[in-house]
C-alpha cells in the first residue's frame, strides 16, 4: 500500500539526514464549529501545527476567544470576504484583475489589519487567496502592505517578489464527491511530491484541508498521515511562519 511506501521514503530521509518538512493549511474559518473543534483536537493530539486561513470579513471575537488557548494555531489572511468577482464562465476569483487594483489591495490591507486586531501575535501576515488565485500584477504591492508571504496551491513558480509557501496535496475531491479523496491517491501524491523536493527551506509538502466539508474519509486520511509521521525522524511538521522566516535567514 502507498502508506507503506511513504514510511519507506521517510526511513530513507532519516538515513540521509534530510528530514522532510510538512505543513498543514486549513481554509475558510470564520467561527467556532463542530468540524473546527474536531480539527483542533486532532492536530493538538498529534502535535501538528495548524495554519488556519481565516476569512477576515466573517471573523469575530468568538473565533478569537476560541483560539486563545491553542498554541499550535497560526492565523493567515484568507482574502477579505471570499466573494467571487469574476464574470460567469470564468474561474472564481476574489483577488483577480476584474476590479480596480487599488480596491483589491485595500481589502487585503483591511483583512490583515482586522486579523491582527483579533488574533494579535497569532496572526501571521501570509496571504491565502480565495480559490488559490491572485492576479500576479498585485504581487509587487503586497510587501508594502505588510504581507510577508503568499500561499496558493501547486508547484511554486518563483516570483522574486514575495516568499511563496504553497500547498500541494488537496485532500478534498471538489469535482466529484466533495468529500475526502482516496487514501491511495493522496499518499501517492505525497510520494511524488517527495521526489520533487530540492532541499530549499521553502521546499515543503503542504497539506490543504477544508474542515467544514470533511467527511469520514477526509478525517481518516489526516489521522493516518499524522500517525505515520508523528515522531518519525525522517520528517517534521512546522509552522508556516517558521518555514518562511527560516528561508529568509
């Protein structure tokens, strides 16, 4: 099974003294919910840092209060309101080229400030564009807004303007069941990603989840992955901000 192949790959990484870095990003949080509770419990039990991409316009004191005692949780900026502004027939985008760039950038700035006000030091100014899409013309303007990193999905294409910390394994079958994808497929993707790693500090395996739509299969995959990797000398789970800051030094 592919899970056994993953363990062997981690064993080889340990033998070569080149541990593989994993990180976890979960999108679309706005308030405490039962699925969020399940995610917080699962990550805490396995000592897995969690980057929670929070939608600023929908977030409030209830989520801020709930995360106060969750030391493994980092909050990232998930756009502003997760509202689609693309015309019908185009892929959904909130941060696309369909509006005045000044308006889009003002919303990003507003979102960063709102989350910093709600979550304080727990907020890391990493922008997670809704639907993982952003107009590349906006990238040079992000650092002056205080955005320290960008996180989308897929292979990193260096932009030279801002650190890019992507996710690579999406556990949800968005075009089919809209639940968890096959465990064998997911572990196969993890193995392929391991083969692509170069050793650069930003070269990681980013796992993407969406707690609000998890079914039993999605939860089971996370449980299995955490079980296989917890304490293994061939890998480590890191905070997103730690990865970015390590790469800058």
